[in-house]
C-alpha cells in the first residue's frame, strides 16, 4: 500500500496576544500547530494492491492511524512548525509597520520530538507523547537483564538473538505463510530497515529488521480484540515506524548475558538441567548485584525443581508456581501430598490459557478420586462427576470407579434404558454387590431377596464379595410348564450368566467370559453369552457400551502414565514463559 499524506501547519490568530511597550505594540504569536494530516486524495496516487482480501477495520484502519501519526512526526522533523511560524510572522509584518509593531514568539515550547535510546541496544525511538493512545514510552529501572528493555503500556520490546535471516528470507517466509502479513518499507530508503507484522493476528507480533542483521521483536499483550485494534495496534505500528538504528554497538555485557540465557534455554529444552544450572549461575554473576528478571527467576525455580527434586516457587506468579508444584509432585510420585486445596486449584485452571488441563480434566479427576489424600467430601464430588460422565456413554471413565460407585453407574445406565429396573437390593455383608430387577421377579419365592440371592451365587462360586458386581435377576419361561430363575452378573472385565440358578427341574448352567467374547446387538435388542441367547434392550445397550469403553480404555494411556504426560506438557508451558 502507498498512502501519500498531506500535512499542514499554521498559527491560530485567535490566540495572538498584544501589549503596549512605550510607543510600540508588542504582538506575541502562538506557536504553530499541525492542523491537518490527511491522505492526499488530490494526487490520486494512493494505491492498495488487492492481492488478497483484507478486513478493512482490522487490517487497514490501525495502519492508516499509525501512518498519520508518523506523517506528523516526519513533517515536524522536516521543520514544518518553524516554517509556519516564520511565514506567519513574515506575513503579518508586512501588514503592520515595524516602527509601531514588534513581533515575538510565545515563551511556551513548541511541539518537539523526543528521542529515547533503548537500553543496551543500538536503537533510537523518535516520537511524540501525544501520538500514543494512553501513556508514553518509557524505560524501566534496572532493565538491562529484564525481558523487556522498553515498554509502552502493554507492549514488549527486545532483541532477537541468533536471527540471521536476510530480507529475502523474511519476504519469502511471509509470502509462503498462510498468515496474512504486512511488510513496511520506507520508499525514500528502500535499503533501510523493514517492518514485518502479522495482520491476521491484529498486529500483535511485529519484527523490526535492519540490513546489518539486527532484529528486534515487539509484542502486544493479549487484551480484548476491539481494545487492541483501537489502542495497542496503532501504537505498536507507530512505535515500530519511529525506530531507527543509531549505529552504536550494543552493550557487550548485555549480549554476553543473552548468550548465556539462550544456552540455558537450549539445555532446559534438552532436559540437561545440570548444565542449565551452570549457565544460570553465569547469568547471575554478570548482572550481580542487580535483581534477576522474573523469567530468570522462573528458570531457576524450574531447574531446581527438576534437578534438585525440591519444590522451589517463584513467589511471583501463583499459577506458574502451581504448575511447578505439580511437576515436582508428579515427577517424584508424591501423590499423598496432593491435598484437596491443591487438587481444586489445579482443576480450576482456565481452559483457554491452560489447554492441557481441559484435555485431561476427567483423567485428573479419575486420578484424584483414588488418592488417599483426597477427602471423603471431595471424593464424593468426584464420584458424582465421574458417574454423570460415564452415564453419557463413556464406560472407560466408569472403569476407574470403585465398588459401590461402579454398581451405581451400571444401575443408572440400565435404568436409563428400562425404567422398570427400579427395585434396588443392597446388603451390609456384601456392600459392593447390587441386585436389581423388575419388582415382581425379585419378590419371587425362589429368589427371596438379597441374602438368598447371595447364597445362591456363593453356591455357584460366582460371588466376589470385595469386587463390584451388579446382578440382574429375572425369571423367564424355559418351557410351557417351567420357569428359569437367571442371574446376569456384570463385573469390570467379565460377565457371568447363571441360568436356572435355583436348580429346579432343569440343570444349572453357569458361564463366565470377557466382554470381548460376548455378542451384543442393540438394534434387535439381543445379546449372546456363550450358548446363552436372550433379548433385552437395556442389557444389549449396556454390554455394547462396556465393549466400546474397554477398547477405548486399552488404547488410552494408563493412569500411571498420566503424571508423566502432564509433567512434560507443563514443562513445555514453563519453557514458553522463559523464552525471550
């Protein structure tokens, strides 16, 4: 895009002051001000090359705003205000005889440009305070080893080490990227610095590149998109345009520190924590006795956590400290230290900012549900959440439920598909066993309640008092004259059919197998266990869900691998925080 700007300046005659000095009238002219900075439509030379579709509000308006501010600066640096003052005085002097009138300039300083040098870097920023939306450019105290050497509100600026790409490389990268990019070149100095920005990301990332190989980043904090487009994006683009290379050499001590910083990051990424700790000490010796930046403090805390196997908080960011504590506990298998407060805080992390929590939340709940350090109250809450999730047909979650809870879940699924399974028998002797069925079947004389059914199961050697068993008791006609009393027993990995368990008239039949060897057809509401075939909508659907859930569970990582996986993902997150 090419936007020629027309900039005008003048003196506001309403603000002229006059005073008498003997026989002279002294006229004080106010300082000239810029009165207009508009795109020059008269020349009809403004061009937009429509190679791609662009969003005018998001991509063009912030850029035009920044260009307008920059046009004012260029006009001021070219002397437009001095010329306007001189022209006004010359014009008025011709109207009033000098023997009666004398002109003078007001004592207030006129608009000028400020120049600020980036600490320890050969970069100058020449700008006007009033050109920023809110606030002004500033240097922090003791910024030599901080991540951000220069700040404007929420904008970060710093040096990019080991960035040796040529302009041609950067151009090709922008052209081949799927991200809509902006490249700014000064048409009067085409071989000078260039600015690259990601338009698709609302100009939140900007590179300022110089022919000598120096590269600098500018990064905007992520606020709301609307606020960023109205304030930060124009400010960042303007600030990038106002930067110039002073030609000075950067601070050698600072560059030495950056080299140690980069080496520490490489060692962190490669899990070489002992080497990383050596380079951290070198960093501290270079900037001693100045305080370490927060990123350096985080590096130290992380490396101590990994290398020395001690939890070492930064005491500067509660969320990051929570990640460090999690890494420490997971790596060292100190699960008994994961109390209710720790569990609640970890599960409450924001899904958008910490996506690995979102992806693994239910696995964490499963993990915490079985921990001895989890209180009964929280375990009860976890149980309810797991049951609710499992009842939405995710049996792999139900597999982590313990005895009574697992039976509660199975009962809920059966009840969802057949609401007549509402007669619920429990006993104190066998707390992990639930017996359900239609009311008229369970009141049958041969079944005769919970204790008698348990007795029949014990005789058939299918009773497992310490494991969860959901027992479906039902009566079916085996011939015109006889009825069989059958028990269908669901366990976590097996299913057992006990046909004619009371042994009246016909032979008993007991068969146990894994769910892999059970056929289920929810479409025609039938299931087959060995040679036993029966119809039942609720049972057919439950068996199919268990089969699907077991397959998913076997493919998924086991709970013992979860801590390792999460530790690695949290380490990656901390690594990103440390990158300059």
